[in-house]
C-alpha cells in the first residue's frame, strides 16, 4: 500500500512538473524563433515604423568622398546590408565608444563582403580624406568594407536629417550647425532603414549583430 501511494505521489509530481515546464518550454521556443527569424520593422521618415517596404524611406542620392579620395555614391551600397552612423575624428568620448562597439559588430562579420560599414563625419572642415585615413589606420579599421566619408557640410547634414533621420533638430549645415548623434542605423539591401541602435551600448551592439543576421536571411 505504501509503495502504491509513493508511485501515485511520484506520478502526480511528474504531471505537475510537466504542466509547468511545457508552457515555459513552448514560450521559450516561440521567443527564440521570433528573436532569430521574425522580420525587422521598416522605418519611414522621422524614425516612424511603417507597414512595409512600399511606405518605407529609402536613402536619397548622395555623393561623398572616402578616406582614399574616391567618390562614394548609392551604387556602393547596392545589394549590401549597411551599418551607418555619424562621428568626427576629434571627438574625445562618445565617438571612440561608438567605434569600439562597431568594431565588435564588424568582427562578427569580417569575412562577409555583403556588409558595408559607413562612417560619415559631422566635421568636414577638419576631417579631410587624409585625416580620415589617418584615423582609420590609428583605430586599425579594415582597408575594405568600411567607408569613412566626408564632403560639403550642408550635404552631409541634409543626409543625416533627411536620409538617415538620425536627429530631429533643424539646421542648414551652416557654420553654427552641429549634429552629434549616438544613433547607428541599419539598412537592408534595398537601402530601407530597418533599425536604430544606441551606439555606445554593448547590449545594442549585440542586438545589431542579431538583426544583421535576420537581414541576411531575407530575400
């Protein structure tokens, strides 16, 4: 009788554990699937999430100069997943922290030629192509796959505000205008904006890596 009671007790305990664990396991599986395969949102103007690619913002035409003195246009980004942000070489705190996080992201995809990193300066008066090349070498940035871009200030600032939408401030790119955003922008192969990330955060960098992998599975 005692053995039978013990068996019933064990069966009851097993049933309770199963009832608790199965929903948790199912929930965890759903979350894992969503985190790994759920599609990323599309963004329109001013960081607003939109219903799909037909309503999404696309990069306007641009022409800037990279660290090697070559002209870079939208053609460079065609069929590439792009990670873009703004910085300046003399920035003492925020920009170096952003670059460290971006280097971690780059390291996760260093052999993938379908990914392009784009760093645009907010200080073109000081950040010439030569200065950008020195900066890239000082930080040991890769010679290929990472564009450091400069150009005329009004065009760079207009691209920040009406291309990447990294700031809500108004301005004309004049002498007194200045943008200093910590936003990193993720773009898909069709140059749609698919994500914004806090550039100095290791957690955000990890999320960016995960989201790039999602875009790699999109067709």
